[in-house]
C-alpha cells in the first residue's frame, strides 16, 4: 500500500495527498489489475480514427453541422499533455451533451485513473449519451506533492495556469462535439480534489459545479473568493484523514450561500474506489446536472 500524506496548513500553504488502498471488503485497489493478474499496460485506447461523413443537410432541412467527433474511447495529446476521452456510443451531434473532467491524485496518472473511473462505473454512467468523460494527465514532473501545480510550493497562479490549459482542451473538444457549455463539471480525487478546490473554484465562471472526493481544506476559500456561488459536492470516507476537513469545508461553503452536498462513506478510508462503491457515479453526476452554469 502506498500513501501520500496531504495536510492543509492555515493561510496559504497547502499540501496534497493520495493513496492507493484497497476497500476493506477485499475489492480491487485503486490501481486496476486485470483478472488474470497481468499488469496494466498503458496502451492506446480503442476508438474510431475515421470520422463519419458530415451531415450536409438537405435544401429544406436544418443547417449543416460542423461537429466531426466520433463516439468511443480516444487518447489524444495537446501541448505536450495526454488526455483520454470517453464519448458514449449513443452520442449524436443533434443534442448538447454535458462533460465531466476528472483529475487524478498524487502518485497516479491519467492512464490509471481513467481505468479506475471505468472500473467504478463512470463509463456505465456516461451511457447512453449522458455525458463525455475527459481524464487528463498532469504536466508536472512531481508525482508525490502538488502534482497539479507544477511545483512543490503550491504556487496558486501556476495551478490556475494549468487549469487554463485544461480548459483549452475542453474548448477544443467542444469544437468536435456538441458540448453543453452550461453543463461542464470538474471532479477531483485527493490532490486532484485540492486542484479542483483551488483552480476550479477560481474558474466558477466556466464550471457548472465541482466535486471534491477524498479531500477537504477546512472553513475557508482555498484559493480566493470565487466569482459566483458555485455548487460543490464533497465525498469522503469516514476513516479518511480528511473527513473532518471536508465537513468543515462543506459547512463553510453552505454558510456562504453555495449549493452544497456532502456524502460520508462509512468505514471507507482514502480510496476513490471505496467512495464510488458507496456513492456510485450515476448519483454524483445526477447532482452535477441539477446545477447548470
């Protein structure tokens, strides 16, 4: 079992955490291993490489669409960053579709976190055509601390710059898919939750809602007062060292007028799998969808 300790120091300094741990019932750890015991290989994901012909419309029909994205599991790169897209099979260009971007914890990477998200049911929740799931890698060279800020001193402006790069990827995705701009949501686990709390809240003008799993920062705004009362849900295990911080964070946000929800998973520690088994992704997304931008 690996453990990355995450501590919040009052005022400015934050520290991050992650942990790959197995649920107490003996289920798979937060790094997915195939049933035959073979190691997970970060191989290219399946997905169609050829876009279908564009709908040119008919003389009396609706205008032609410029969207050319295809359903499937896709691995892409942008400005040196790898990211993974899961577009449900039922997707069509005809209707706007929500998008959820998910940020991994310290010591993890996008390839494994994508596999974990699928394992715990995010792929099933995305079908049929409920939402697009986007899972990016960090570009930070650090794997155990401040993995999303790009430096070991929790430089908030640099964290916000990295979020700006992720938003650019979402905007590029929206050129190829009919993304609902009022239904773009951010989810983060552990250090990814810290990133969402700081850099996601700083972009309350862009994200409809935030979901913080396995993390809490206490009774304050972690990176400055957001531009609006953005909806925030927190999911934490009762045995997680961040349980009391998460409860304090939810109470503070609620008292300041934010739509909030907190779910405490009894007997669960610092495990994304354990949290999602207690509170399945379908329910987490349903709450997101109730809070459009």
